[in-house]
């Protein structure tokens, strides 16, 4: 077989949805697995839907995700240009071929006329379809004589070129994921192939490009499955060998009801886009929310594809090795925001304390704290197991950096006892005598003192934690005080006594 060539062909109409990233990913995995080529083609023939910044966003998203483009607008390649608006001059000749061979015709109906026909049909409870049933009654080169329609062309009347859908024909075709499908052409309409603005529609443009770019497999979203019979007929009309098709299942809302949308993300607080979208109505991104691209990709890979084993954690290399279209499911995959976090947690656990400290250092710098790496590594090691994101290190350790200025009133009420002040004052003298202020040395000194005095460990430790942290949370107490140091520990105890004891 010839070399595998696949393409991801987004339209730059806004930020790229994570469903789009998954389509790109499956194309990429399929290409790599089969020693093929992965192409990025920008489909911008619908000028009314063009959104500035979207093209850059698509490329940045793929780059961040680790999906490497072989041929595209930046990469070049022998089948360029890779942006449809730059290929504009190519398409008309193909519409003409179809016209010349009787597969297409000129239609002069105005948008207003078509709208009126639709409304009329609706009133009768029907749907208007521009096809073999109606076309002879409408305003086109089939219903009009050659003299009439030529006169219209000469006068510069606007027109579109439509595909002439055959009447009552059973179209059989195959989808690699869904198997054999058959559709009767009477359910289909005479789709516009070429618009009055001189641009092709998606249907014509993508086919011409797939053909010229020698695409072997079209892997795309399920929303294009209903158009497949038309595409199959177009391939036949041109006499071209069609590629193989694979239509990917939808990404569903967390409750499984309907397609995952930005609104679901806004409601439940998770992003549905890879990167922050800064234009107009802004949108959250996985990158800015602190996800690792590897975790994001791993999560997406498993939304629709399964390896057939229990393995859940896959590097990109492992995905490439394991991937096959046969293991892509037919039904929609429910998106689970908690599972997304779980993946990030797993990837974070695999990072060393040193890596995490480096990442956290950036975060701290932005807050104006400068801490040496050795101390940061200790800190990240203390909280690593409890967190899923680097920013959570701060949520878990903010009190390491700041002396509490409020003491949780609930805890004060329940845990601050009449003798707490006296005991903590004794604790200060105990700690003052510890020369080497390590976690183990302080712990053994404090435990010996508690035992000798016959104090209740729980009450002492609660009061102690309250004055150091401000509430009852955080890692092992002696790890905390050893990190913040003797002086700071004693200051905090004294401040706590004077403020809570009042
Ligand atoms: N431009 C289409 C889209 O954005 C591409 C569909 C296809 O891959 O054929 O969905």
C-alpha cells in the first residue's frame, strides 16, 4: 500500500475544542504508528466564520500537546499551500469538471426565495429538500433552457453550483469504525459545492485537497458521517479512488446527555479548550489550569479509544505503539473532569521533588518569595502525595511562608484549653534547648517533655499546630517547624499565645 497520509483539517472559527485536539491526536497516532505523514490543513473557505487568532491557537495547541505536524503552513511540504484560502484558484476547475459531465448544475435561486420555500414547507409540516423532487421547478440550469441560463451568466446574476444528487439510489459505503452503511439518495439534498462569493464549500474543497494531497485515511468527527454518502458520490463522479474513512465518536457531557460544550465547562469549572482563549468571550485552558500536556493527552487518548488492557498511563510513544482504529468505540465517550484531574495527579507523582520544586519556584517568584532549591525540594516532598497540580503546593503550604494572622475560631473554641498558654510557654523553653533543629531532634525532645509531664499528646499538639499554622491542617508538625526554623517557630508560638490568650 502507498504511504499512509492523514490530515487534521480544522476551520479557524474560534478556539479549538478538546474534541478537535482528540481528532488531531488520533490522526497523529495513526500516522506515526504506520510510518505515515501527519498534515495540518487550515480550512478557511467560509469567510463569514473566520475568527482572528484561531489559526495561531490551533498551531499552539498542537505544539503544547506534543503533536508534531509534518506538513502544514509553517512546515511546508510538497503538497502545499496548506491553507485553503491560499488554494482558492484551484477549486473552480473541479466544479467545472462536474458541471461539464452532468454531475452539477448552476442554481440562481436567491437566499430569500429559498427561505420562502422552507417556510412554506414547514407550514405543511414538511422539510424542504433541494433535490430531484424539486429541482425542475426551481431556478437553475436544469429547469431553464441553455439560452436562459447563459443569459443569466452573461448578466452576472449570482449563482451557486450544486451537486445533482441521483434519484432513489442506494449508496453503500464503509466506515472503519462503524462498518458498512447504506443510505438512499432521496434522503439527501443537492448540496452547494461552489458559492456565489467565488469560494468552494467544505464539501468540494476538502475532497479536492484530500485527493491532491494524496490522503489515504480520513479520520474526523462523527458530525461528518451524514455527509459521507455525498462525498462517496463525488469521488465516483470525479473517477477518483476514495480514501478510507473513520468517523470518531462524540465527546459527551459528564452526565452523558449530549455533546460536551463550553457551557458545561463554565458550569462545572473545567476547561473544554487546551489553552486559554484570550479574544472576545474568553475561555479557560488546560495549560493555564496547570495540567501537564502529557496528562492532558493521555486523558484524551482514552476518551474513545481503549488499549484492550488495564493499562491507563501511556506516554506518547506508548500510545503510538498501542493505537489502532479497530479499538476506537462507536458510541460517544463521556467526559469526566475528575478523571482528568486524576491523570494530572498520576503524572505529578511521577515527577521528582527537584522537578516540582523548579516548577513551584516559578509560582513563588510571581508571589515575591525567593526560596533556595534545597528547601523547596523538602517542601514539595512533604505535600506531593496530596496534590494534583503544582499550584496546590501553595494551597497546602502557604503557612510555611506566612505567620498566621488569624486563628481558626472553631479550632480555638474546641482546642484552646485553660492550660494551653502555660503549656506552650513551656514548649518554647523545650524547643529553645534543641540545638540541631531537625524534625527528628525536635520531635524526640517534645515527646520526652510531654511524657515526663504526663500531658495529653493530642491537646498539646493541637494547640501547637493552631499557633504555627492558624488551623488544624498541614503535614507532620515537626517537618513544618524544622522547615520554618527555630526562631520563626518560637515567634509564632509567642504571637499565638498573646493573640489567642487575650
Ligand atoms: N473543516 C472541517 C472541520 O473543521 C474538517 C472536517 C474533515 O476533517 O473533513 O470539522
